[in-house]
């Protein structure tokens, strides 16, 4: 179990800009120790899990160009200019 001192709790509170009263220090100290112990346990378990390696898997595929007739797609555009969609401007000129 990770042990945290009163000084460390006060330092964490100061860095976090959190005001704590003297009667809250033990309560916070206990909870911080529990969180750190839990995190250490999770890390320990995570190291035991064997993840499949993706280093030898080729995720890159060659692009292929497929010719598609333009008119069926462009006929769905509310506004068009030639073979281009006209959309509202989002940037100031």
C-alpha cells in the first residue's frame, strides 16, 4: 500500500489550489492512498495481460480508383456549379 504523508497532502492541495482544513487531511490522505493502491494494482494486472502484436499486420492498403457517373450524385445537390457542390461560406474574406 502506498503511504502518503500529511506534507504531501498539503503540497497536492496547494498545487491544485484547493483549500483543505486540518480535520480533512486524514480523510483525504486515506482516499489518496486507496486510489494509488488501486492504480498500482491495475498497472500490475495490465502488465500480465498479453496483447496481440499489430507490428506484423499490414494496415495499409493500396488505393483503388473506381469510376462513378457524376450526374446521379450531382443531381442530389441543392445548389451546384458545374461539377461542384455550392456550400455556404464559413470563413470571412
